[in-house]
């Protein structure tokens, strides 16, 4: 499961995005572009990637981007192409969770729009700009390894069903899955694969803070998880990098659920109202 070429990770400043960047560096990427709204976090990730790199001429850099802003996304892709010539892998992990549990009947437009802008609109802007960049570059490799590039978007277990009280988050993640499926079909014969990874609850600042502040929800959440524990960011990163690599050369338009089997028995208890 080796990675070759120039990799761009959006949301690389922390959490899953950081782990994806570190994994790509350790699996052979020659260039790693760490992009995030929090550019200081992205710089720290780039520095750590430099120490994990497997290629002698490895280079890591950090760029600030707000995926909600078309101008920012276009600038990011333009800078990546002008500095490094191509983009072989793009991973978008940018996003955040719902701030509270609110039924759709009581949800404000602002709360709905916030999640839609970062997940749905943000994913669209990243996907469109990456496709435009990749379609202009020559394919690399031969046979099953011939590729113009690979794109992986992070969705969520929420893209596979309904999570009560977080309809804004659920709808946005369903939209991301739809983008992945449509773009995968449109580009299947052009040498570009597009896939998604849908994790359940992942250990990290957002989920850990929620569990600390809501002990009852924590118990219910852990009770919902088939393996009785949260996923580690590294476990999600491994799935992302697999889909991005040539090991997944015949996987396209797929959403890989990383939930330890949770969706087989999900009771939806933490979000029951």
C-alpha cells in the first residue's frame, strides 16, 4: 500500500487529517501539502511529516485554506500545481460536528447552513478544483496502475442512515456521498478514482469534549459501538490511504465504512432526542 507522487491533505492541522498526512509521508509520498484553516496546525503537521518521510527528497509544506471560500480553494490548487507540477492524491477531511442536538422542526437556518457550507459546499469546491487540476495532467503508470490521480473525501457513518437531532450534519454527509458517487462515474474512464471513508465516532478533541460534557451520552455512545471503543484516527487514516493508493485500483465510487461493525447494530441512542 505505497503512495507515490504529490499528495494534498485538506484538514491536515489536526485529528484525522493530521494522521492521514503522517501516514502518506510514511508510505512514500514525495511531496505533501498540508492545508488547513488553522495554518499553524498545518505547519506543525508538515514538520512532523518531514521526520516520518520515506523518500530522500521528500518535501512538506503548509498552506492556509477555508474550504467554504471558492477563492481560497482555487488559490490552493493553483499554488499546488505551479509549485509541484501535479496533484496525485487529494484527501479532504475538513469539517466539524453539530454543536447541539436539535430536531429539524426547531433547527435554525444558520445551524443548517453552517454544516452544509463546510461539508457539502466545501467538498464540492475541493472536488471540482481537484478534478480540474487532475484532468489537465498526464496519467502516470501502466495497466492497472495507470492513473491521473485519486481523491478521497471524508464522510461519516451519518452518510449511511439517519442520526436523530443532527439533521444538518446527516444531510450534509449524505450530500458528500452523492458527490463522490456521481464524480466517480463521470471520471471512471479518465483515470481518476473518487472514493469516501465513513467512520463512526473517532477519538479526538471534538468527540472527547462531547463525551466529557455529557456522561450519559458517553455511556450510550460506547454502548452503541460494536467494539466498545472509539476508533483511533490512525485506523481511519489507514483506510483513507488504502483507497488513495494503487492497491485500491479497481475501487471507485465506494464509501468505505470504518465503524468496527457498529452499523450492524446501531441503536441511535445518543441522538434519540
